[in-house]
């Protein structure tokens, strides 16, 4: 069974469309959270994820979209959340609030979280994937996001995968990131695809979002 892995879409519909166009044939798509935040298209991204019925877990931005002031120390995050709160319907906000923090899918073969299996909002970068071993169960694949850094590694009997960020990569590669996992291996293919960054930057400016939200996209940071 082949599963498309998305994470950290962050309200970038242009990048999301490019990823879906580039994705090879899969049996299912799942999303490791942070559908909203930072970028200018929260309603469009939430609408597409809900329409497609992709199993999704709750990211930290999804969890606090109704209280953007909690990110007052980070103006880019605060502004993106405030924009999302204004753009989303009450039904969309309720959907985000109701997302689970963890999901086991495909008869338990795949476990999905946003950040860390047991510690909410903890960053787990590819170099520290081996530290996850005490937190792993019987899943064949653990999918996580949050760092916006693509990577994978086998830890014990589990394949740990971060598909990278669709909408705001931070690994110095501005191309949108995603992955495809074959549960029958398990094995993983990691992908990058170019998208129209200029178009998103123009939409960021039009929405009154911070300038750095736009400029970081072209640098993958």
C-alpha cells in the first residue's frame, strides 16, 4: 500500500497544488498537521484537506488558531494565525480544534503525530531520530512533521519519516516537500517540487502579512 505523506502545509495553496500534481499514484494521502499558519490561503487549504477526507493530526498552529496572541513573541506566526482566524469559518475552526494529536492508521501499521510521539511541540530533527526509539511501539512507520526538515531513518523496527514542509520548507531548499511511503516494505521516497513562490509572496503582501513571511519562502528557511 502506497501512502502520500504531507505535513506543514501552512496555508500555502500554491505549493499544495504543485505537490498534488507531482505526487505519483498512491492509495491514500495523510497529513501530519499544521494545515494553517504563516501563509495567505488558510481557508483554501483547510477546504481542500477536508474535501479530500485526508486523515490529519493537529499541529501546534492548528491548535491555537483561535488564540493568535499566544504567539506574540513571533510576529510571523501571530500574524498568520490572526489572518487564519479571520478567514476561516466557524465550522473550519471547529474542525481544526477537533483534530486528534495522534492517529494509528492502516491496521496500526502507520502512526502519525505532528511533533513527538509523547511530548507535545518538541522538535525532532532527522539527526535525533534515533532518540525516538523508547517512544516507538509496534508501528511499521512513524510519520511526524513540525521541524519543516525532510528526512527519514530506520529506528529499530520502525521507519521514521518527516516528509518535510509543503508550504514553508526550512532546510535551505525552497521547493515544496512531500514523501510517499510503501507500507509493504516499508520503504520511502522523498520528493521536492518547484512552485510559483512569487505568486505566494504577492498574496502575502496583499494580505498584509509580515514581509519576512514572504522572503523566507525563496530561501527555504
